[in-house]
C-alpha cells in the first residue's frame, strides 16, 4: 500500500522529482511511494487510478516547479477540469489527505487567485523547498522529517493498531532495545554520556592543563569552557536532532557537572577547601556555568540556523 503519493508535471520537474523519489524509496521503501511514471498500468483510466491510489495514501507531495501551472504566458493547465494534477489535488482535499507542497528549484507558491476555486486552500499550506544544488541532502532531510510528522498525525496512523507484544518481565522490558522499524529519538538520559560526561571530562582535563600544569591566565580556561561545549552543542543537533529544551537541559547538566568537577580538582590540588568561600569565588563559578551552558546552546542554535537556512527557513 502506497502511503505517500507524488504529484508532479513531467515537463516541469521530472528530473529532480526522480531524485526525490529515489531518496524517498531509499528511506521509506518502494512499496510506500507512488509516482505515476512507473506505477500506472497501461490501459487503465488514470482518473480511476488516481482515486484508487489516493484512497490508501496518507500524504500527497505536490511538486511545484516554475512551469507547474503551465508554460509561458499561456492559460493555466489547472483550469482544465481533466488536468491530472488538478484531479489529484481535488481528490486529496476531498479525502482530507495531508498535502505537502514542495517548491522546486526556487519556484514560488502560486497565488490563490490564479487557482481554481477547489484548489485555493493550497497557498495557505506551509511548503518545503528542494533544489538540485549543494543543499539537496539537507532539504531532503527536512522533507522526510515533515513526512514522518504527517504520517504520524494521519487518521490512518491513529486508527492503526499494533499487535500485542508478549508479556516480559519489567526489568527485561526496561533493558529492551527498540525494534527495527520503530526507532525512537534518543532521550536526554541516553544522550548524557556523550553530551554531558564526555565534554565534562574534556573540560576537566583542560582545566588541569591550563591552571595546574601550564599555569596560564584564566582567560584561556574561559575560551576552552566556551569552545568545547559549543562543538558538542553543534554536534547534538546534527546527529541527535534534539530540540531546544532538551539541549538546554543537557547544557545545564554539563555546566554544573563540569564546574563541580573543576572546583573539586582545584581544591584537591591546592589543599584549599573545595567549596567556594568568598563571594568572588561564587561569582567566578557562576560565570563559568553561564559560559559553558551558553556555549553549548549557542552551538545548537548555530547548527539549527545552518540546517534551517539550507532548507529555506530556520526550524526552531
């Protein structure tokens, strides 16, 4: 059953739609994608076939290129009642299928007044952007994320029941790994070893090297306390796709853990009390907490802006 259907005009966006189709097939599987070039049997009424395909589809991707409405200054093909693209969209609207417009090669969203009355809701739908340049991979990642969100929110997904799992002991269930095909986003506790413990250890090594071994100015330690979390915050988004609040929680945990470790290390090496004794010492510790957490969150934000810019807009 094809859960994702692709609507496009061959003369408008055939080449890049083929690339998009290949990428979607690699991610979702061939059986999940319908694209008319290969899938309409010979001798079949395309109107009836469109109804059949969209009866099972949960998402319709509408590829909108520069010539989507028609070529040159001629009349819009969408004004023709038998236009296949118009029929696909009308059927999708009638069935309340999730529609994702995809603007191809910098094409703009058509103005509602240029569309038939049955399609005038289309410009109000937030569109994705895909172009054949160097940002193609990043833009496809965002499109795939949008498709996953649409599929999970579709009525078919909400009504779909999963077979009951065999009963297992609670301890074993807690240790069980996610099954293939049911991957979940990493939780904060799963990310902690990589984005809290590891950078905290690196900061501890940096603190010992700068303060105790090389006896350098505290400015160098502050630079390290900003740069190391910045790199880990940047990687957090690129690899784990974590949201803002999760990154903030990890940043706070890292900052507190690192400053506590550095304070204990300094106390043990100097023979002084571990806890800060003066107001200035407390202020220094708070400043380092802010530097570490700020570097981490800023790294996450820069990665978000970079990926969002490649896809046509930031995604917060």
